[in-house]
């Protein structure tokens, strides 16, 4: 199967994010953003170009009463459909149960968790300092630059616990 050039570029960027030592350089142009639109609220961490796929995406659907988390990038040591624990650490820690998934369009792996409790995750994200995320053999470090404001706005707009 041929992978379009755009998908190859995205996959290469995702692999760079997951590679030890390279994630710090790649994060220099990443930002935390919060968006609220017609019952969906999102908290993301990714490229300045918000049209590109973020590394971290927390979605809150107030009307449906559900929240979902997606972490995009190569997940070393996991296969699509495999259950995995997504561990967050920033002052305090939290473990969420999720699974590895494959984006059919891009061929990129990502982690997903749905039906999660939002408030415990926000408590970890509110801590000062970088957030470390561990999934299988992959460890990501997300900057805290701009995170406090985005998390605060998300917490006000998302009505879920």
C-alpha cells in the first residue's frame, strides 16, 4: 500500500516525537490550546499550526457525558488493539487504561482512552513543571509553558467530573 507524502511526513514527525532526546527539540514550537465549540471542549498540546495533529488531545462532550483522550505518535512496545496503561506524572501521578490504535488514513499508532474521569487528569495537568506520559516502552515529556491557562479554561468549560 502506498502512503501519501503528507502521511509519511506526519508519521516521521510522530516518530521524532517519540524518539528519546528528540522530543525536547520538537516541542519548542508546540503550544497548549483549549477550544470550546457546540458542546465539545478540547485541550490539546501540539504544533503552532492547529490544523496539524496534536500530540495530546483531551475531548469533553458535555451533552453526551463522556470524555476521551488521544495521544498521537509512535508507541514502542505496543500493537494496535493491545491494552495499555497511560501513566501521567507531574507532581502527582495518574494511570488510565487505554489501548493502542492505528490511524487507518496515516498508518500512525496512537493511544486512546474513553469514558475517562476528567477531574483527576486535570489535577495532574495543573501541577507545575513538565508532564511525563509513559505508555508501554514510550515516554513523552510535555512542556508546562501555557498549560495552566489552557487547563483552567478547559476545566471551566467541561462539566464532567
